[in-house]
C-alpha cells in the first residue's frame, strides 16, 4: 500500500445513511457489536500497535456509485478508487499516514489541517486529551464540532454533552487473558476525553469513572465529566 505524505486529511461521509457498525467476532460472543458510530468512519493504519480511525467526507460519483469523490480531500478519493481497481476484494480504508518526526522523537500525524494526532511519551494526544498507548487499541477521531456527541457502545447509547467547540475522540482497548489457547475478555476499557468506562462482563455492570452504571440500552449514558465536568447521569 502506498503512503500518503504527512499532509492528508481524513473525514469521510458515505451516502449509505445511518451508522457504521463494527464487529469484534473473537472476543465478545454475547455482544458482538462493539460500536455504532456516525457514518464514514474508516481505518487509516496501525501506529505503535494502535489503529487510527477517522471520519472522512467521501460521497459516490454521480452515475457511478462504485467510485467516490471528495471536495475536501480529492487525493484520498483518488487513492481509494485506485485501490478499489487494484483489489478484487476491496474494503474501504484510508491511506497510511507518514508522520512528521521531530528531533526529540515527538511524532505528528496530520491529515491536512483537519486532523492531528500527536504521539510522545507513550501517549497519543487529540484535541487536548491524552491516551496511553495500549496493545490492540483503537483511536477514533472526529471533526471539530459544537454541541453534543453521540454514539453507541455494546448496544448502550452514550452522549457527551458540550456547549463549546471540541474535537471528539474515542479510545478503546480490550483487556483479556489467554486460557487454553483462547482469549477470554476480562473487560473493555473506553475513554472519551477525561471519562473512563470499564465493562465488567461477569458482574453485569459498568464502571464509569469508578461509579457503577447498569447498561440497559435505552437510557443514555451521559458523560458530563468527559469535558472537564463532574458527575455521571
């Protein structure tokens, strides 16, 4: 796969409405659906064992729905179409990013002037929030916005209330243990800004910043503490 230079931006919205659904087949048989996210979220490669995902503004070419175009990121659309032509079993993904590496080892991953992820001292920084590098983690980054941000995790609606502009980011990693050649999920860890959610599969509840929360799939989990607020409702 060819690398795009360090100046590429990622924000993709596909015409197929609704949400993007991901599945984790090997570690969550009772709740296979991991995330329901806004449309257009695509992987952009793995860096330090953490896979980046970005929301990208792509749409189908009029008259040829098999191809895509983008007003903001034409080079991403061009790369995507070329990869589709080259691969028989094509799955949409973003071109890998070549980071800018500073003399002190600080790494900067840019996608034009829309997205920026920093990596230093074993931590990723997005929009002023830091996440410690963990094995098999995922970092989801969305465009700067005003107002609330919503998604679903393990079937539970989650809302991050905000009255100020901010850059939503979601950091996820599983903690599991090997048993007779298989992996058993011990817990999921989800971080959104300053908020931490830990699933407790054997207990039936989650820990939200250390406080118990019983997911029911109906009442949204509101993470007021994610953006310098306190208290979970």
